[in-house]
C-alpha cells in the first residue's frame, strides 16, 4: 500500500498595522480578490526572496497605499495551513507595526487588486467587510494593547 503525500509549500506574507498619527484611524486597503469579492485588508502581500521582511513590508505599503512608512517592530506572527488538491501550503504571516513618514495616499499596486487606500476611523471597523476576518481581530487586539494617549 502506497500513501501519497502532498508536498509542503511555504508562502511568506507580510502585513502592516499603521495607526494614523492622531490615533483615530488605521490604514487599510480596499481590494478585489481573485474570486471577484471586495473587502478591506491591512496593506501587505508576498515577501519576495531578494528582500528582508521589513523591506517587503515597506514596499507593500508603498505599492498599495502610496505612503512611506517606518517599521516600528514585529507585532504578530502566525502560520496558517491550507490544503489544496496538489499540496499543503504553510502560509507564514508576519505583521509589522509601522509609522507613516510621508507620501501621497494613492495606490500604485502592480497586481491591480487594490481599488483604493484610506485612513479608516477605528469606530467603524466592526461594520466593514474584511477579506481576512482574522485581521479585524488582530487590529482590535492592537488597539486594545497600545498605550493610551493622555488627554
């Protein structure tokens, strides 16, 4: 009896949490997925082999939003296993915290998946359709954990 095993494929993704300097909005992109659905997501994408994870995070934000960011640090990491017909895919996702340092809010996405980018008020996040629902939970945890600004 032969047991057929599927190869393990590794896919590296970066995403970026960027809070507006006033602390009242988070940087998000509105995307069209390959299945034709639309929704909101953190800026991010594939970590290319010839760059560091931090470089990938800065590049993805620039491409998807037009903004330049400074990486503050790694906020979260996780692995998701996805089963396809031909392989098991381990998706490694690194989420960085960043600060906006300039640029013009205007997507320049070479993949043409980003429709637009926006500073989305934190009080409406629960009412938005997210492409990746786990990102909403991640954003909420981030907002709960950040130091409160003194009034």
